[in-house]
C-alpha cells in the first residue's frame, strides 16, 4: 500500500538530511532542483542565494553571496578603512564618483549611501560574473537612481580586449587583461575596453569629481586613456592602487598625475586582515592624489 506523508513529515526528513556534512546536503539540494519545473527551479535558485550585510555600520548595505569569493567583499571597512574615510570626507550630493574596478559594488554602494543616493556613481567592472552581482546588488539596495554599472575595462585603447579570469566566480580579482583577444585561452573572455576620454567626449559620460582606481596592476593603462579628462578642473581627487616599493610604474603614474595638476597627498597602509589575506601574493599600497595639493 502506498504510504502518503504529510508536508511536516517531509520537511522534517529534508531538514535531517540537509543537516549532514557537506557535500551530502549540497548534493541533495542539487537533486531536488533538477527535478523541479524550469520556472520553479529558477525561482528556487534565486531564493537560495543568501544576502549578507557589509561591515559598514552607517548604512544597512547587503550583498548577494553567490560565491565563496564574496566573503572578503563583505568587509570593505576592515580591508580599506582609509577608502571609506576618504569617501565620507570627500563626497557630497552633487559629486560624481568613479569606482574603477568595482567588483560586486561594495564601495560604489557605500558612496551612494553616504550621500543618500544623491551622488552619481559610475561603477566599471568587466568581469561578467562580478558585473552580474554588481547589478543585482545595486537593485537590492535600491540605489539604481545613483549607481550606474558599466561592463567596461577602462584602458589606454578603445576596442575589444581579452580578460583571462583568475576565477570565474563573482567577487574574484587579479584577472589579466591584454589586447590579444580571441587567443584561444579557455579561461579568457572577450570584453570591451574603452578610453575614458572617448567615453566622456563621445558618449557624454560626466567628468568625475573623485575616483577610486583599483584594477590590480593596470592603473597606468587607465590613466593613459584619461589624459584629457584628468586635466579637467572638476576632477579633484583620486585614490589609486600602486606598488608598495618605488617602481617604474609608480614613477610613471606619479608623473602623469603631476602633469595633470595632481599631487600625492597621503600613502595608506593596507593593515586590515581581510586585505592582507587577499593580497599576500600581490602586495600593494594606496595613495591619495589631490588637485593642487602642496
């Protein structure tokens, strides 16, 4: 005789089995989703993606946790307290902030919430998976009126580029960009690169008043493509990732910014434990440059 179980009994048994150590519970959820109708499966997968709050206590900002890489993105204050302090000190409701290398949007969203969504934030992120989460996080935090996500890599050239992914997961970093797109590298994706000067002059992108440039070693390429925009007087400050020691790249960045009217104001040490873990294999320093600083 066929035995019929009530919903409570089924849920109790599911709860017991899901409580088993990984990967048994994950495998069970996967099997259940595979059996669902397409629409139901899509809705379940969307609901299964949890959200978690940033360590920025002045605003309740949440991120979708779609991968293990998101963990470090939930701690922007621990990672870069100097960045948050600079944003709080610098941004006003009429400012335009560029987040170049926005990843899944933690600092873009902090910039938006500091100004109660009144500043205009342009968030550049070329990684497809991180860009997807960036867009979802903007919607999740009701900041679409402030934050404009763009799936572009700012570069010294406008055209197609190759993005070799260190990891395909959202939240990953330290990808490699070069101009040899279509090279056959199975980890590479073709993306659009753009000179900032072209975006401002031909597409009407507003000149920033402040910009954070953190693109894992490609900062000079970003600045090379922004030579004319850097000269605009409304661009007042830049927080940029550089090498920790004196290098040719650091000298080139400093020279370019000095010629555009900026001067180095302060070096920031990356002392947060989350930032140290992320950067062990790629040590960095951050500098603030300010227009007209002595």
